[in-house]
């Protein structure tokens, strides 16, 4: 062993803090590059640590690190739709979308790789994480709609819109983040209201919701 | 070699016909079961041939057979949206959706496995096939809309709707094919018109299209 200069920053971190630091370094790399273009050496370098140290915390190597980063990103995405139940519904949805689109903007390549699939480290587990985010987002939105027992047509409409938002986000990234994010957000909110209005013609529960949504004294 | 009774049906098929027969047997199995629940023995049995014969035609085994079946299904799906350019637009779209939903109905488990991912034989190639179907469907729809150079907002709207249709199809299968397929079809057509109408407020090209779409003397 060669004598190494003491690196205080290296030594003073607790296990939890070190793990969080490595995860953050990994997440920022996976955010802007496809998973196959990120190596463990890159993660070690970004975190300013040695490759063996990365392996000590993530013995499963890149796959484990990717999944951990993914779970951390999924947690962040789930929180986007966790909006306080205060004030009119449409602005609440707009605020949730603002956070969601800021996440998309800040994790562009990672978001695309994750949702378009086809990455070399893709597994059924990563698919399950993505599905879970969709499910939680749908549940958050349904609680905001404040309908006691949302029926199949309303649920289907919400899930269709979530998928459409994902598609729009991918296309938005693909087109150099055009149109501007505020315009995209308003457009997506309007799409939601329009989709609910169509469903309202076929479903009394959604019709009551839509009347509430569109009334000026909303909530 | 043990003497076998002559099996004329077995012998008289040409290479092409035999390949098509094996593919059809595979497709009907993959249509109603997850890929991991279909074995080469199942395919051989369904086609009334031996397992070695299946291997002779598909030396890559199940993965090759699955991809070939998938390509054949993708071809069928692409054709759904290849509707003659005659008569009003909305009924054309309804006819295309009828074919699409009939495909979904007839390939339920296979459709779900394919789009939900996470199957053991999933690869970036199968993802690419699915993306290609989406792309071709969007192109078919855009040619029907008869807009010389469709701009980004119109294109994004069409692609958002296609994704929403996929989501609705998956949920429809998941919910025991409810609502009835004709109702689902009409609802999806209405969603398309509503989504275009929202985009129309932000895009002159889509506004002109929507006026044409909604005029009684459409086309």
C-alpha cells in the first residue's frame, strides 16, 4: 500500500451521508447520459472517491446503483403530485405539473432513457418502478378531484392523461424543450380539462366533477 | 430412424407456407399468454410438428420466434391505420380504431405483455418494433388530416392521443374489456377531437383543421 495523503472530506462522512453522496453523483450522471454511457469510474470520479469505495456501498455494481438512483428519482417524481389540498383545483394541477416538468427538464437524458426503454440495464424491476410512479400520480390526482369512489371512466381518463403527459414530455425533450415550459404546462392542463369534459358526456360522476372544475367559485 | 406414417399435411407445405404456419401458431400462443409462458414445445404442438422442425425454421429458438411473431403483429397493427382517404375524417378514424381495438381484443395477453414490458424476452429490438408502430400510426393519421406540413403542436397532439389510446387499451383489457368496444371507440374519437380543439387555441394550423373536422360538410 502506498501512503496516501489524508483526505478529511473522504473520512468524515457517515455511512448514510456517503451513500447519499454517491447516489447523488450517480443520479446527476444518469440524469444527462444514457445508463450504458455511465461507468462506475465516472461515478467514483464525480463523487471524488475510489472505485472500490463505490463497490463497498453498492456491491451489485452499476445495476444496483442505477436502480437505487432510479428509486430516488421515482420518490422525487411521486412527490411532484403531492400538492396541498388547498384552493382551486386547476391551479393545484398546474403547480404539480410545474414540479413534474422541472424534474423532466433537470433529468432530461435519464428521463428519456427510463421511459423509452431499450437501455442495457433495463429490467422488469425498473419497469415496475416506472409503473409505480404512474400509479401514485394517478392516485394523487384522484384524491385532488375529491370524488369519493372514482369509477372506471374517470380513472381511465386520469390514466390516459398521465400517459399523454409522459408522451408530451418525451417529445418536448426531443424537440429541444420547445414550446416554453409554461406554455407546455398550460396546454397540458387544458388537455386534462378537455379530456374530462369528453368523459363527462358519458359519465355522470365526471360530469359533476367537470361542473365543479369549471365553475368560477371552484372549491 | 423409426418408420413414420406418412403425414401428407406435414410434407406438402412449401418452406414459405411452413414458416407462415409456425408463425401463426406462435402468434396465437403469444397473443393469449405472456412470452415467458410459451415454450417451443407449445408452438410445435400447436402447429402439429416436431420441436426440431421448429428449430430448423427458427434456429434462434423462442427469442427469434417471438420477434418474428411480433413483427408480423406489428405489420397487422400498422395496417389498422392504413385507411382509404375517402369520405369524412371522423368516420375514417373510427374505422381505423375499430380495426385497432379488434386487434387488441384478439391479442389481449400478447398486447399487454408487449406494451407493459418487463417480459423475459424483451429486448431493445422489441421496443424498437413498438416505437415503429407508434410512428407509422402517427404518420397515417397525419396524412389523413391532410395538412401539408404538420407543425410541432399538431404532431405532438397526435402522438399524445396515440399514447392515450394505448393506455386506454391496456386498461380496457385489464378491466375485462369494459366498456363495450363500440363505446370505447367513440369515446377515443371524441378525445381526439377534444385534444385537437385545445391545441387549436394555440396553433392556427390545428385551428383550421379543427374547423374542417367539425364542419358538417367535412371534406
